[in-house]
């Protein structure tokens, strides 16, 4: 059993779900609200989490949408209040964990959720009163279990980021057993999300050598195992390595992300039915090409170092290798396959320019630059 303490306490091993009551007791949660979704319940994973808490007074909210919304936060917060809960357990993918973070804010802070959004200057308004959270990921993608942020569609339709160290889960239970048998398409899309986190944060210009090291190692693990995990849902070693890559990507992206996520967040607000990880995979090649000319990327040979981690011969191969991998995994490689139309571009660009990830891209991007990236990704 590896006990890792980096930002938060992480229990990482097959069977780690058994440690759920121990972690709740450690941080003082006695009446939890479990936040999950209908798919996790149907797959029997929720039952495994609840079985680890025999005799506990547990409330459940299982209506997390694929892209969490402010309306869903209100519905879950109502259950939290009615049951007299004192903390949260998120069991699911990034959507459930992010929704739980929204509840952590709403349960202890007044006003509409957008008040606390990063681009609205709301981060300092999120205080230590936020409800404590234990995160139990059931996919290997977002890494939200070790991240201080959440992405939620607020009532006015914007897909906004919420960031505060008070939202960081007090414990993360990373049990690869919970990802065994995950459908191939979801494995591929969430896995490419993890790889995108490692790639983008490694390219970011911010000075953070520990984050760079974690991201590069996560990229190597994810790139080497994503096909195995996708093709064989019961491959335990591949599942373990992908869960690590996901966790590492989020550990590292405290450093900052960039244009891939600016575009994905914005387009996800325009059409909430689109999967975030799939969008990241589609946007990565164009953004990597754009960032190749960034001074910090060239000076620190970042593309060359990524190419080495990916087993490629040269830095120039990275964008095409990502697109080829996306195709081999059975994911769409262009926005047109998802029904995206050029008429959406102005709205997508407007959202990307305002997104919190826009400012941490290693090379400043203009509206024309974003338009070129969208056209290249069609």
C-alpha cells in the first residue's frame, strides 16, 4: 500500500475502498452525503462503497449529469441539508467529484454559485467553511480527486472553473479495482484526458520543476498503457498505471494548463453533451503545434522530452502521434464528427479567451489563433 502525501492524502492500491471509513473518521465526517451518478450505481460500484460503511448514516445523491450543473448542485445540496450531513464522499468520475465540490461551496456559503467562480474573482470568497470531501475516482481521467478546482455549468450557461485549496479533497482513495471493466470508449476518452493534463501542464511556462517531473512520468505511464487498458478492461496492471497517470496529471496541473482546456471548457459549455476528454484529445495536436514556437518550450526542449517519454524519435512526431493514438483508440479525431459547426466558432473563441486556462498557455493566443486551432481541429 503506497501512502502518498502531496497536496492531500492519497490511499492508492487495489482494494483501497476498504479504507473509506478510516479516512472519513480521520477528517471528522460522520454523516456523509455520497455524490455519484446513475451509471456508477447501475454498475454496482456505489454498492461497494456503501458496503465499506456498514451502519453509517449515509445519504445518497445519484443524479450527477455528465457535465455538472448549478441546478444539480442545488438538488444535491438540498439532500445534504435535509439529511443533516457533515461532509461529502464523491464516488465516480470527474463529474461527480466536481459536483461534490460545488456542494461543498453551496452548503456553507450564501448566494449563487457564479459568485465563487475564478474568473468572477470568487476564489478568495471560498473559505475554510467548505464542507470536507473524500474523493473516490471510478475513472482514470480528470484527476479531480487531487485537484483544488471544479468545472461546473452555471445557470447562465457558462462552463466555469472554481478554484480554492479549501475545495481540495481531504482524502483521495484511488482503487484501480473500481475501474476494471470500464467500457472501452470511456476508458479511452478519460485516458486521453489524463494524457492531455500531463502534456499541457508540462508545456506551461510556469516554473515548477516538481510538477514537470510528475507530469512527464505520468505521460510516460499513460502513453504506454492506454491502449492496453482500452482493449482489455480487466488488465489490472494497465488500470493501475492509468489511474496513476490520471492522478499525476492533476497533481501537476496545479502549475497551469492552456489552450486545449480553454477550448474544451468553452465548447463544453456550448454543447454540454460533448465529452471533455474526447475534446482534449481532438484539440491537442493543433495546440501542441501552436505551442512549439513558445520561447519556454524551445528553451527547455519540452517537445523533445515529451517525445522521449512517448517513445518517439523526434519532437516533430508528437502532434501526429497524438492524433494517431486517438484514432487507434476508436475516438473521433475531428470536431466535425461530433457535429460541431463553424458557426459556433465565435462563441467558442469568446469563452476560450475568458477561460482561466487561457492565461497559463506558454504562448499568448489571440482570437485569430484560436480560430486557426479550431479550423485545424475540424
